[in-house]
C-alpha cells in the first residue's frame, strides 16, 4: 500500500489534479445514482483524492468526511474545496482506525480505490467498512478492472468474490452494474468498472 501511496504522491501534479477535477461526479455515479441517499446524512468518501466527489456530496447537504492518505492530494483538495464544509482526515486502508471514530455513516464510498489493495487487505477492510455503516446505511464500491497507471498498480478483482465477502459481512447486495471507463485511453486498454451498492439491514 505504501508503494501505491508513494506513486500517487509522485503523480500529484497540477495536470493530474485538474484531470481528476474535470470529471462530473453525477456522470460517474450514474450507474447507482438512484440508490444514493435522498436526504442529508453522514458520508465517508474513502480515498477521496482532491475531494471532488466529497464536495459534490456536501453540495447536496450531507456532512462529509473526506478521507485521503496522500498529503499532496489532500492539501490540493483543501485549497480547492475549502468552502464546502468538508472534514478532512489522513487515514489508510485496510484498518481505517481514525475513520471509524467518526462513524457510523449513512453512506460510505470507495470510487477507484479497491483495486489498489490486495486480497489480504480486502479481507480486513470489508468487515471494517460494513461496521462503519449505520442501520440502513449503504456502501458503494466502484471496482476498476484492467491495468493500472504507471506507479499505481491495480490488483485483479473478482466481482463474485467481492459480493460473497460483503454478504458474509452481513450486507445485502442492491446492485452490481458494469460501466465503461470515461477516459478514452483507458477504454482502449480494456479498462472497465463494476459499480456495487450494498446495504446494512435496518434490523
């Protein structure tokens, strides 16, 4: 994990940050948009990067914890979205020890993060994420399939294994939907995404 974080720190150029910020969160979350909370609640955006998605959630009235371990991205996000009322936190998967102290959450999101941790770390992280949810809370995972960027390797992900592991943590699968990459260069490399939404039962 440290190698990947170092890779992001090295790649956190103004050009990369502008590219991240150029994406419309509503378009990215389109496969699951109808399953996101319709009333303001508590949101944790894990691996928030520059806080693009976190700021979008905050704009809908949510109280948002923006969790990002890469200092360069976190500082860029605070400078860009400092007026959005986000709470920023330096914390890392798989344990998310500091993040857990801020829960429970109505929504926990990991957009383009899961591929950066291996199977052993995922086995630790998924029960942690499930435990951070309030009753009725939802977990959104956007899983990248395909090669990672230079310096930021991506581990293979099996959708069926991910679903089985989440169900084993007591979560209910609400949706699993495949989507293409929004970047033409990644589409050419065969990159695709699986968007999953899980819910913690209310009772």
